[in-house]
C-alpha cells in the first residue's frame, strides 16, 4: 500500500473526496513521489507510472503537475485548519483547548506524515494564484492558535509576552513532526501528540 494511503483514526478511504478513482490514484501517487523526490524532481511520467497509468492518462484528470500539487495542498490545509478551528471553538479553558489543539494537530502530522511533508513544505512550488489561496488558509490556521493563546493570556492562564511569536513557535514545532516522524519508531502518533501538548503548555507557562 502507498504510504499516502495508510489509514488511521478510522478513516475508511484516504483521499476519498477525490473522484473518480483514477484521479484519486494519481493524486496518491503524486503525494508519494513529491514526498520522496520533491516536487521539482518529480515528472508527470513518474506520477503516472506509480499509479499504473500512461502519462497521457494524467492529463485527463489534471491539466498540469502544479494543479495536482494544489489539489493535495488544498485538501491537506483544509483538514489541518478544521482540526485547529474545532479546538479553538471547543468548550473548556484555554489550557484545555490549547492542549487539545496541539494533540490533534500533531497526531494528524504524524499519522499523515507523508502527505503532511508535501502539504507543509512544497508551498513555494505553487503558482502565484494557488499560493495566495493556500497562504490565506495558513493565516486562518495561525489565527486559530493565536486566539486560543490570546484567550489564555486574557484569562490569566498563560504568561506570554509575545502572542504572535509564540503562535509561530507552536505551529512550527507541531508541523516539524511531519519531517521526522517514523511509523516504525518508538512513539505512536498519540504519544507524540501528548508529549507536544505538554511541551507547549510549558512554553506558555500554563497555570495547571
């Protein structure tokens, strides 16, 4: 099975929102190729070959290699944003919401580390219009975490002199999991999520 198709968290069919099946197979193949070789070193022939199709078949579903990257990036960013906005809107204290946000965000980057590497680290390969779209989603991601931290400061739960800078540090810490996580390693995605939640609460001097 492709690493981009590994299931976790009860998801029945990764990338199931991509139809028809041939388009999904090409997208999965592109995720694996981009993660392994990088966007610029990957050819459309590489992608089609991994999907068991001819190069011409790719253009039936995607006009360009960049369109494929955009589709991957958009779906990935939408999922990551949904995780953080759900945590920001959840009931509970800022401490509880920040811990929940970090646990879920880190778990997603660990469970989907192949996909997340492409989503998070190939932004500059997108064309100007698509890049602007993804940057807007990233701003919303930043805003969700910044809101939780700001709420914690206002409530006296956190001691954070620089909310924007701390938000950037928290997101960078979480996202980097996709770069190093190994499914065969000693920690599970849940364990890494719990560890990082504790580290982030220490970072903001949470009053437990």
